């Protein structure tokens, strides 16, 4: 079963990560075993602390929802070792007529070539004009002829070479062979057999005949093989003893990897004349084959979005994915779906609060560790219940989860916000810890928020932050870049900004100094900062 990824927004905060983990755990506990929590970026120090505190591993990181080769229902025909016989290769090709070609591999499974029915047919036609074999392994010949070696000795040749000649029904006086460079096909003809052995032909194949007793002890270098096949069939089978490495296509091979994007693959295939392409894994080993019809209707990745519903904040390639559900507590944004989906949006301070309610609705109680983790996520997103987005429901749910998790909300909150801004982190890294993009009335802006219990040390690094903000703004072409340094204890925010000073002063009714203003009572980006700018810009 293909996974259903549950993921929060880019630059994930604690609520985004935990809500994805909690919802995946809920659905899996209900029997839907394919739900997998995921994240879109690096974890913040706060989130790492919380996960370690309750003994959880970070969710899997995904970088795109674009359809990739491993999402396709590609073929998985046998991969043939290059030393196998043409006979074996033909059997595989005939077993499934829908497979245009099969991969040929080296001993370690890496791609060597591609074998098609056309390759076998072309080689078969060439054998008519050139009825000879060169260095065919003896055991290959025995295999295809279902033969028996009649004179096995210590100096037996490992390979067989020579021109193929029929000694039927001619007598020895009219034989075409008189040296070692032949493979003679004989029947029940003692005189012919004797002449072949005395001539030391490289190999003699007895078809539906026995070696006369008087000839068994005759000194000879000839390799003698008996077979139950008639002479015509034996002659054709000899050529099928050739290793497939000699006839398969090895030049101009076009292969794809499992993580290649289908859009890119489709472009290559549209400009190619081949019908079948090998697929390789990360170790360059063959795992299957791809044909044009696999690209007609590729299977989409499936995803559940939590803690966001805005395209700019979601996983790259989301437009190619199948969105199954959205669970969020933000304003409605611009994500569109092909079909109706389950959408749950509630005005609470944390997405984890919504998901905790879903546990209750289904009569499931989270484990002690998960309950503690969920309580920490609510504390983080509501800034210890001081954010204006906080509701009575957030408090009640967090308290219930704290009881289940056997934790103190006050101690847990202080632990969380004391670890959010380590001194060894660069300004650019701190800027990205909790960063979101917004597009309002034709304005593009980026807003970062650092929540702490003492903003003084961070404010001393204002010039570093401004430089990092300028570099980010130049790279992404923002009209405005904001950094909110939110102090939980003071219940206010030092706002460092890059952009039009008049806009900031008008939006928040303040006077700025050195591109910095203090905003008392401002703790929420989504409920206080963004709405004020939206009102100003109309």
C-alpha cells in the first residue's frame, strides 16, 4: 500500500510537526495503516527538544510531492544475467508479450544492456549467413541441447568454437569438414563418426544416436555430445547457447532512476524511439522497466495537510498530488483540489487542539508519551496561552493532555521557550526557524518569529539580523521582511523590519527607530501582525 503523507508547512514549528505525528497515529490506530507523518524542513531546536523530551524520532522529511518514477506502476520483469543463454532470454520475452524488452545485468545487478525480441530475431537471421559459433561455454551448449557429454576428460575444453556442418546423410568421402574448426552434427553413421573423431573436429553432436562401442576408445580431441533432438532442431538450438551479452543492445542506453520526476521522464521519452527503458535504484541496480503507457495516467502521491492551507507554505509539487484532507486553524488561503475533500478549520490556537478533539470524538486516548508531546505543541503555538489566538478550548485540552502525560504545563512551557535561540546559531539560521511567506493585495512579504523568555540578547544582534533579512529579501524579491522577537514574559514583540517605514508606523501606530519597534501585547503573527497589514493594504 502506498503511503499517505501527513505533513505540516515549510519551516515546520512544533505544532506543525506534532499535529502531523498525532493525526497519523490516530488514523493508523483506526486501522488505516498507510498514514506516515512527514516534515518539509529542518527541525527547530525547540521541536528537537520536545521530541527528545518525550522519546520520539523526527518524522520523515519529504522534499516534493511531484510524481516520480517510483510512483508509477512500472513493469518488473526478470533481470537477466548477461552470461545466460539466448534460449533463456527468449523464454522470458515470450512469457509476457506486453514486455517489449528485458534488462540484462552484470553479476552485481547493474545495467549491462537491454534484450528485445528484435535482438533475438536479428541474431537468428545472421546465423543463417554465418553458421558458426565462437567460444560458446560448453555447459551452455549442454543446457540448450539437453545433452550428455560422452567423453569428459581433464583436458576437456571450456568453450566450443567452429563452423556448423551437417554430416547427414553424406558418407565420409563427401564430408565438408577435415579439420578441428568444425562442429559436426551426425546421426547413426559409424563411418562418419569415425572420420569426425579422427579429424579431431572441435565438437561432434550425435542426434538421436548412440556412440558405437568400438569408437568409444578411439583417441581424439573431439568433444562428443549426445542429444535426443533431431538434427534440424539441434542445429537451431546451438545458436541459442550464445550468451545474451553478445546480442543485447548495449549502446545508447537511456535509463531512469526511481527518484526522477515523471515530467522530466516524459520529455525524454517523447524524443526517443525506444519502447522500453530500464529503471535503476540509488545503487544503480536494475529494479524494473518503464514503457510509454506507464506515463499516460501516473499515480499521484497522497497527502493530508495539517496546520496550513496555503500553497506557498506547502510542499513543492503539491499541484501534482492528491490532497485527501486539510486540518488547520489559519485563515482560508489558495489551495485548490480536484475533488471534494474533508476540510476541518477551527478558530483555536493550535492545530494539535483540533486533533486532540478528534481523538476524543473517536473514543481513543493518546498514549502517555504522545499526550505529553501534544500538550507541548499547544503550549508552543499559544505561547503558553498568552497569544491572542488562545481559546478556552486550548487551555482545557492542554490540561487534559498534561494529566494523561503526567507533566506540568508551567514547567514544560518554561523548558520549551528557554531553548529556542541558542547563541551558536547564525542570524540567518535563526531567521529560518519559524519563517512564513505571505501574499497580500499584491505585496509579497516574509515574516519570521522567534519566541523567547528574554529578547535582550537577540536584540543586540539586530545588525546581523538586518543583513540576513536583506540577503533573503534580495533572493526572494520580498516587498517587506519582518522579524518578530516575541518575549513570553513581557508579552510583547520587538519588531525588526526591512521595507517601507511608513507602512509599519501606520499599521501599528508606532514610531520606529533604527528599523525596530516594540509592540506591546503583540504575540501572534497570524492574528495580529498579518491582519493589521492586510487592513492597511485593503
